[in-house]
């Protein structure tokens, strides 16, 4: 059963597990379980996706329950009126806070985006970040005798594909468990030392205006057990 974070006559939000696709994709043809179908079956009615999370990312995933609500929510996302907050484990001591303003070229998949324009200019991409905790573990993963990591809060102000993962790579603080844009040595260390093979990126909250009563709506998702366990194991090494 999926964890229902919020539900009313117009909206439903779930805490999406890592490894679950939002919808069918040519990229993962072998997959048979999708958040859209699982949510529909669990609540007994059709759901309409209004945003997405990458397959390895966990956390708040919102659906509309009718097409009119979906249109209204999509307009908020397009206008940048929805505040999205994530937490992640990153390599190194991330600065206390900052802004990553780094345009990103659209990432295309050979199958899913076969007809897309490959000559587009890079798109504006903006991410705010804040370090929440810092850890130094007594293991030599790279060339130093110890290894440093940070629990960070990430707030994307634009919605580019893999934006958080690509932006953190850009500032050399790769997200742990990211097999596409991450650092293999540190990913392997977390698998062997902490038993974690997932991307350590979790959508902790979504803040928006309710499309019908116009009240502020804050939807939050706690860490899943596997992410929470990694943080617990890192706590003895907090700086």
C-alpha cells in the first residue's frame, strides 16, 4: 500500500517509494508497477499527473482527481508558483547555503525523445541549497584519510530534467547513489558500509495554493526507512 499524504475531493498526494516509476515509459519497458496505476487502484478513481519525480527519487507526488484541477495545478507549476523542497546526501562539505545558477541543456533519451529537437539552447536552471548537517567518516574513499558528506536541503526554482543531480555535480558535490551524474567510489562506499544502493534524494514537501479554495496547502513526506537509516548511521560522525 502506498502512503497517502493528503486527499480531498480534488487532490491526492502519495509518498512515492524510490524505484517506482510515475507512469509507463519506453526507457523502462520491463516495469509493470507505476505510481499512477497503484494510486488509482488504491483510492478507486482515476488520477491525473501534475508533476513527476525521477524513478530513483522518493517523496511527495501529487495527483489531481479531475482534468479541471489538473489544468489549474499545471498552471501553477508552469508559473513557478509551487515551492518544492528536497533533502539529499551529498559528497563533501557543502557550503552553508547558496544558489546554483547554471543553464542546462535538455536531456534527451534515444527512445522516448526520438523526434525532439537536439539543437535547443541550454535552458535557465536555478537551485537554492542549504546545508543541514555535515559528517566526516574515518574511511579513505578517495585520496583523503577521511571522507566528508552533507545532508542538504535543495529547492529547485525551475524544473529541468535531473536538475538537482546535475546541479550538484556542477558544484562538485555529487548526490550519493546517483549512478548517472554521481561519483562511483562514494556510491560504492555507501553500498558496502551503509547497505544503501538507492539515490539519496527525497522530496520532503510541496507548497502550493489549493486550486479551488485558494488556501495555502503544505504537503510533507517523512524520510522512508532506508533513507532514515543512512542518516542514523551517519549521526555519530556529525561535525
